[in-house]
């Protein structure tokens, strides 16, 4: 199986309490919330791990395209995180020779990225980022040992992993 998740991260500015508080005393925190998710069951034969990981990127790109078109306000920044270093390397490779399956999906992603940058010039699109598999909530779709408590309110699935609520630096 493979899948993708879209989280929206909100910046929350909270003024510090007290009669002497000024604008400089405003505390900024972040909150993440599940927006879209999709999982797919892979065929039993014929889909290697690199192909499955590349399909996950394309699934995420389709979700991101849907999210960008449906949000009333466009995001300031878009970051795509993957746990597959081989997919990131395949997308970043300019001189590498990829077989047609991966090359076509790489071209699909890069074409979508180009379209997003043209359609949403005010949004910053970061390079693909690597995240460890144990921190990747999309992998919950593929682990086979998922419980209802893993998906419930206030779970990592709903709110995203803790690192999403940290400043991007």
C-alpha cells in the first residue's frame, strides 16, 4: 500500500498577558491539522518499493493540487516531505537515467510543480524534504497494525507529528 497526507499548519499569535505587554511580547506557536489523506492498495505483484514510493509522491501531488485549488486563501509555504531517499534522488537527478516508469512520474511531478509555481507565485515551494519513516504519518496506512486509537481525535494522524508545529528552521 502507499498513501499521502496533507496537513495545514496555522501560525497562532498569542499576546502575552499582563498590563505591561506590548506587541513585542506576542508569542507565536503553530498548530497542525489533517486536511486530506488518501491511501491506495498496491497490486500483489509487479510494484517494487521504488515504484510504490514514487506513486506515493504522485498521490501526494494530486492531493496538493486539489488542496491548492480548493483553499480560499493560498498558503504562504508548501513543503513536501517523503521518507524515500531514492524518490527524492530520482526527482532531483538531472543526469541520471531512469527507466520509463519512474521517469514518467518524475516528469509528472516536476510538471505539476512548475504549474503550481506559475499559478501561485505568492506561495513558496520548498525542495522535497526527507523525514524518517517512523515520523511519517502516511506510513500508518502501510503498517498493517493500525488501531482506531491511532486515528482518533488528538492522535498524531489528526494533528500530525510534533515536528510540524515547530518553526520550519
